[in-house]
């Protein structure tokens, strides 16, 4: 069985991609209460660790996790359940991007939301065969080398890809860095993620540009912009994702803003599955 551990789970983007690719998500780690509600509704019965600093492996040693609406400790878990949670083919995590985002102060390690060390600590405990980590493009110059060095110190081979949302036909760029790590002690194989990642957008259509660059296929020069009667594209396209007057609208917008694009993660996971099975 291909199993998946989901850190910084949010509203379950990685778990959704994992489900599509044939992985079973066995545990979440998410502290936001609204996100926890979403996870319980979409993935009933999957335990949630509320705080990554409390994550212990094997899961039998975790002092507190939540299974649905019930609290459990290692003393009330049956042997089959514990055995399931002690397997890990894949571990994923979109660790907080605020320390590296151009939309913030870019304080890096000085930011109290800098949680890569916590994610790496869990990776070191769990020793999954595969790791997928996701973050904003701003991490490249600030922390990416350290992330890769940490993983390689634990015996992982690493690859990185910058894959935008428009690579899977979304109408905005949303460039993200995807770190894929493979435990060299496991099976050998050549991941197809490189080819998929290098394709990037590969399109000439116009898409929203969150970095203030000219839209794809728009060309350069003031004359071209004036001929279209427009300048730079807005941060997000007007696709009506959240209706006005809907309860928890702020929470929903926040969750969407923090979420990954599961269609991108799916392509990476699909390649991993082809190697594993």
C-alpha cells in the first residue's frame, strides 16, 4: 500500500492529489481550526496532529492526536491502526511561505513562521521513501540551498522544479518551487517529474501575473500594452471563486491563498507511483 503523511495540510490539496494518484493519506498535521474542519469533512477518520512540534514517530508515541472528533493517545490504539501509521511511502508539506514571500518582509530564519527545521525533523524521524515540499519562488535565493543540504545530509537525492499553476491550465501563474527528494536506500528509478517540471507553462495564452511581469504571450514594449488598452494583469483573475455573503468567507479566502494547486502535485505523485508499483 502506498501511504502518505501530510504536513502543513491546509485544506488538503496534497491529500486530494494523493487520492487521485492512488496514495492513502494516513495522518495530517494542521493547526488552523477552520482547516481542521475542512479536513475532517473531506477525509473523515484520518487523524490530525494539531502542532508539528508535537509530531512523534512512530505515531504510537504521539501524545495527542485527533481522530474525527475524538481524542486518542497511544494507549487506545489497536495494533493494526498503529502498524498502518508506521508506514510512509510519501511525506509532503507546503511549509509556511511568509518568511520568503515578496509580499512580506522576507525575514527568513528571523521570522517566527520559519518552520522548515520542524518539517525536516519530522522527515528525519519518519524516513519516508519520497518527500515533496512546496514553497514560493522567493525561497530560491534565501533558503533553498539549505533545504537541499539538509535532505542530502539524511541520504536523500534531491531535484527542484519551478512549476506554475498555468502548467496545468490554471488562468494565473502562481509560480511555486517543488522540492522532490528520494531516499537512496529505497528502490531505484528515474522520476518523470523533471520532464513535467521543465515544460512549465508552454502556452501563449494570457494569464494573471502575481510577480508584476508581463502576462504570458503578451510580448514586450509599451506600444503592445497600449494597443490592448491595458497594463499589467491583476494579481488574481476574476473567476468568482467565493461568493459574497457566504459564511466563513474570510477563512475560505485565506485557505485558498495558502493552498497548493493539487493538479501540479498530482503529476509528481503519478510519476512516483509509476516507480513504486
